[in-house]
């Protein structure tokens, strides 16, 4: 049995100090971290509970942007009136993600930063070769069963798909992820597959909020998810769409999930849709 310490912090300063200790991992809703620890994918020496940090669960409109705190619960965000009015696709993506019990616990930042559901990644005892766990060890999925793996963004090092719903919408809305150190465009957040880390966040860097422009595109956004069963399931393929028809030149943004190693924008599709009405020939 692994010895595991638990710390609860009450401020960002305390969190930074605790997370600087070797073997520390941040714990918020815990719906992903505890799963991976049970599977021995994660073997932390210390869990740093950050849920007691005040001011990181708010939802507000500031300077023309909808800002959602990193520790806001998925269920709370999904039913929030301003979220549903200003960015309905965010609410839609949260409502069709996970189970009601998980949505009541999981946080926005935890959902964005969730790890892949690749069966090879999640079973280190049976499949020690995994570049996401141990860079340079290989990829057991290559040549294996890959029904739920990526077809976009695949490299020789990794073909695991990104599993989330929310981040697909955030990609279509050109969201910004705010941390205690910097602001990161959502398109820059995710690292190259197989690099040993799934985001560009530095060790101990804490996500504090995510924001999107409260514009016409967000207000006319939508999210569609196709899955193997109607109940709780990860996407076989999903698409997020943001459309701003108030401009002389329509602004259309499209992102897909379930089929890529990270939230994936489709610039060629966006350009085709901006060029004129959809048709078989145009698309």
C-alpha cells in the first residue's frame, strides 16, 4: 500500500507552496484524480485539496467576457442563467457529460484537464508501454484495438483521444484559460501527444478561471454529441458550432471531439461555411 498524505489549503499562496513539494497533486472534485490513483496511473505522495480556496467558483460577466471560476461545479455552471443565455453550448456540453453524480462533484478546471480514457494508458500493469505515462516507452495502442482512439492529431508516439465535452465548446468559442501565472488561449493549452504531459501547464501552476467573449457567436452556439449509448458515455464524435451572423462577413467556428488527440478546430470547414450556403460540393 502506498503511503499518502492529505493537505487542505485555503489560499493560492498556500496551494503554490504545497504543490511545490515533490509528489504533490492538486485535488478538487476528485472524480478523475481518485480514479487514476486507484489504477496506479497516478501515484502521488500528497493530495493537495484546493476546494477551500475562496473566489474560484464564481460566474460573472466582466469587460464583455463570461468568466467562470475553475472550481465552479459542472452542475452549477450548466444551470446558471447567464451561461445558458450567453453561451448555451457550454451548458449543453456540461449537461451531456458524465452522470448527474459526477456533475455535482466535478469542477470546470478538472473537466478541461481530464486525462485520456485510452484503455492502454489506464492499465499500467498490463500495458507498461505508454508514452503519456512514461515518455519513450512506446505506445501499446499502435497495432492494438483502437475503436475509441483518435484519427486527428495522431503521432508516432500517441493516438489517444481527448475525452472531454466542455473543452470542445471552449475551442469553438476561442476561450482563454486563466491561471495564477498567465492567460492561455485554449488552442495552446494542450501539449503534443506523447510528450509526457497533456497540457503546457507548469508544475504547480493553478487554473483559476476560464473565459469566453460574450458575443453573438457564443450566444448562437450549439453542441452535438454522438455516443455508443444514450446514457452516460464518452463521445464517439462531437461537434461544437459558434455562429455570428451580425457581421457583414459571418463568423463561423467549428470544433470536433472524440476523434482527435485534443480539442480540434476545423479551419477548412469554417472557411467553406463562410464562403456561402452549405452544399455537398462546397463541403
